C-alpha cells in the first residue's frame, strides 16, 4: 500500500498495521466530496499565486478526469490508506509534479473535516425531503379518515374515542419537530473547516472566504483547532436520527399490533409484508419489526460517536477515524428506514369496521357518560363514581353502556333521561371532543392544515 508519509521511516509498515490503519474501505464513498474540496483548494491556491496558473489548470483537469473515471467504473478505488491519499496519488500519477503541489497549505485533517461536512449536508437534504414526504402522506391519508373512529389507548387499554386521522396527526407533529431539529443542526454545522491546516492554520496567504463561497458554506470556521476536530454535528444529527427512529419505531410497534388478528385494524400491502418458511398462512410485518430493531442500532451508533470523542485532547486524534462507520450507518439506516416506511404506510389498508367494533367495546364512552351527568349538575367526582358503578353492572350483565334501558340508567341516577343515548353515541363523543388538539373531525382538519402550511413554508411540493 503506497503512503503519503514515508519520508522519515526506514522500513515498511507491518501489514497488520496497514489493515488497522486504513480507512479506505469505508471512506471511499467520500471520493466526490474529496475531489470537490481539492478543486476549490487548488483554485484558491492559483488565485492567491501560491501555485502557478498552469499547475492549477492541470490539477483541475486531472481531478475532473479522476472523477469521471471513478463514476464510469474505469478507475477502481483501492491500494491507498484513505480516500485523500488515493485521490492525490492518482492525480500525481496522471499529471506529475503539479499533483504534488495540491497539498500545499492543507492537511488530511483539513480534508476529512471538509469531506464529511459536505457529505453530511447532502444527506441532510435527502433526509429532510423524506421527512416532508412522510408528513405529506400523513396529511393525505388523514383526510380520508377524519371520521374513522377507533379506541384511543392508555396502558394499551381502551380509553377514549379518537380517529385514525387523530393518531396519524400525532405522528405528524413528532416528525415536524424532527424536521426542525434537523434544520437546526444543519444551520449550526454550516461552517467550512478547510484552511484549518493540520491544526494551526498555515503561513501561506490562503483565502478561506473564497473557498467557503466556492463550497457553498455560510462562513468559514473561526478557530483552526476546533475546525479540524469538531464532530459535534455528527452527534447532533445522530441524535436527530435517534429521535426520528424512536418515532418510527413507536409507529411500527402500533402497526404490528394493528396488523395482528387480535386487533385486525390494518393490513399491509403484500409488497411490504413477508411470509414464513413453514407456516403457509403467515403474513408478517417484518418491515415494521426491522425498523423497530434498527432503532437500537442507531442509538448504538450515536453512543459510539459520543464515546469516541469524550477523552480526546485537541486537536485531531486518529480515534476520530472511527466516526465514519458509525455515522454513515446512522444516516444509511435512517434514510433507508424512511424510504420503506413511506410507501408501506401509504399502501396500508385500514379496516374501519374492526376499529368501529373495538370502539363499541371497552366502555370508551364512560368519560362522556360522566360528563353528561356533570353537565346536568352532578359534581364530576360523584358522576365518575356513578358511571363506575354502571360499568360494573354492565360487565356483570355483558352489556355496553348504550345497551342499558333508561330504567337501568335511572337506578343509578335520576338525572339520566332519553338524551343520554345521543350523548354517549360514538359519533357524538367524537364530535364533542373539539377542544384545541382534540380528535373531533373539524379540529383534526385544522391540525392537517397546519402541517400543510409547514410543508409549503418548507418549500415542499
Ligand atoms: N483517514 C483519516 C480519518 O478518517 C483522515 C486522515 C487524517 N489522518 C492523519 N493521520 N492525520 O480521520
């Protein structure tokens, strides 16, 4: 393996060290960013008169040819310590001495800091679009299910009536926050480290504002030691992804339950389901389980990043090479999960009737029944107790509240009259829950509109 730094050594490095030391197997995916950074750097060197115009021009065309050959598959990335060494060595092979001038006033610490940020900015855009698409999907499907009543749960016990649209808009609000967190992280990381040198800047008259403009960052980083050793943004985005995955995982858990025979609320499309090798009848929600499982993996990667850097003195330390596999895995896993989650959700079918049946059981209108008595003048705590006794009576007699005769009702309170049946009817219970944030169809429509406004403010179409 050829290296950039053999000058002061008297023998070859051990083959096992080479293996341990190399990052090429995983950082080769940064080739585009590395070339982009080198192009900007060499343009700046040329402009500042640090290298000649001729050298700059041949570096530029050499880098262009390398990029083209990698993309066409003509040039295989191998036999180097890392992607930065690979590009420089290949460039020198192609254009000779000018290639050796590219690294003037620059270090690999500089390069890796820049490459990883450029890469992250691209990935953040992909993830941002996916979150917005998922929000759009929530809005579209929720509009179809504004009146699809189902039990809302606490402790996984039927509690009060909600709608599927209300549930989905809950997830939409979580993902909206995830998107905001992602944009905050992007804003904070949008500073360009190139020009930090190995750690202490350089004696050459470089122009960092110029490279910053070429590379499309908001501003250059303000301290060279921080510039080469900041990986905060990896952890911050790792955190954003962990929370996003946690939200997906909760939703997946819910979908797994909904797809069970016991619930029967939902059926996934065949394209997003799997079977069993032995049980011919099985249709399994493996995708949901995988996303739930991969959430733990993303948490683990975040912990890897935090732990990697916690004991590091300034500035660059080789430990930091360990950031990439974990960070790439965070981004790949989260993006892939979102890519599958969206169409799986969009194609899933809701079984309204099953939901309605479940909503009729479990006394989810008991609170409404107590509210009915309260509105007729009984203090809420007394109404609560009275309905509790009614529920006990119903359980004993295998009835729902709606099945009771008026005489039965009146045995428990004289305040009950004929209008109790409308008051505890599911559709009434739903329509009456129109407090801000509640499940009433008109209120959920407002919630949908708000997410749609967010989508258009975010430039989504
Ligand atoms: N491959 C290294 C990394 O991923 C970047 C190069 C810096 N290496 C060095 N010995 N200074 O972090």
